[in-house]
């Protein structure tokens, strides 16, 4: 011991002195306006998350498709649902919140972040993400993060997604059998996308319908249409990023208020398909294209 703290104190003083000199001699540098840092890009994929291991398969598919589309690019993930992050943490998985992932990227010197929303529509979670990303912009000199649109942001997106989704409909479907898609739904203004999606689905296939768990159109709306069309059999499919809790319980569960139970009670035989629309490469491509649009701003 003895001498060491004294040496450290001297080094500290020297560093402080050097810093003072630097500050006086180069105020621009001190304010961060000196040499521009090299551009270091990354993609941050942001999703709600799911604690259902089987449903996590889609994340692997999206990750693979992104690595193929953007070779050599740093690709990270973040999950917006705290209760899900806490749940998977008990299994030893470290899932970061968007703000944690952005802070980490910033600390590691990444300064151009394409944050891709893996949400279906521009609802509450998407807008929360915009606010988080907005907060990060300007925190450090040269740091820029932009958010890529969710899956069904524009009418063009909706047409593209619906066409891909209907093309991937179960091949075993016979004439007269209906397709019933279950969207999440929301009271957020962005929820207007759901009736738009339902409309486009109907234009393509008169026996394909979309309802939502928590918004409009409702299951009752869909049921009325199925009965009006005298549908005897319907496939139930989640129009969601993951086929997790909502798909397994609200859609295909045995509880009396599940979509399957309600429709079967009305005389419609149900065939639930626990597979999200987002396992389709054509659908993933829509997100990839949204990310490409963001990256164009990072020249
Ligand atoms: Co939900």
C-alpha cells in the first residue's frame, strides 16, 4: 500500500489538468463537434414478446431472414412487454427492453440504428416505441435512430400482407369453408387498420373474415357474417406476430368464451391453426422492406 494511492492521485491530477487544457484549447471538441465518429449501423428488432416457447419460433425465422437480407449487419432484439421479460428471465433468458438495447448499442459505439417495429399495426406499442427512440436521438453526438413502420402501416402494406396471407391459407380448405382471422384489436387510434384489413381480406375472398380480440370488428360481427353465408366449417387463424396466449386460449381454447366455442355453439365446425401469419416469408419481407427504407436515411 503506502505509495499507491499517492501515485493514483498524481495520475488523476495530471488527467484533470490535461482535460482542462483540452477544454480551453478546443472548445468545439469539448462540446462533441470535433471529428465525426465513423458510421456504425445496427438493426434493432422490437417485438412484444411471448413466453410460449413454441410461439417463439417466429422470432428465429425473422432473425434468419434479416441476417440473410442484411449480411454483416449487427442485428439485435428487444421486447416491449415487461411481464414477458420478467417471465422468461426466470428461465434464464435475458430479454432487453428497447431502451436497454438502445443504451447498450449507444455505449458500444453504434450510431445509426434502424429500429424495426415487429408489430402488426401502428397501435399503442408502436407509438410507445416512437417516444423511446425519440428520447435517444440527440443524447450523444452523431447518434441517430429511426423506427421502421409496422407490418400493416399503409394501404399498400395491407394489400401486400393480405395477398400473402391468403396465398398461405390452409391447402386442405374445401369450397364453402371459411377463413376466420383473429387480429389483436385496440382502442388506440391506430386500430382503424383492422377494419381496413378486414375489408381488403373480403375483397380478395368472400369467405375470409377478420375479427379482433380487443377491438373492432368483433367476434360477433364475424359470427353474423358466417351465419349469413351459411358457413358450416371455418379455419381459425391468428392475424398476429406470434401465435401465443391469444391464439391458444382466446381463439382455440376450450373455455366457453373462446372463438372456437362461440362459433361451434352457433353450429360452425372450427379448425384452429396455431400458426401466425408472420411465419410466411412474404410477410416477413414486408418488415424487411420497411427496414430498408429506414437504412436509406443512413447514408
Ligand atoms: Co393481448
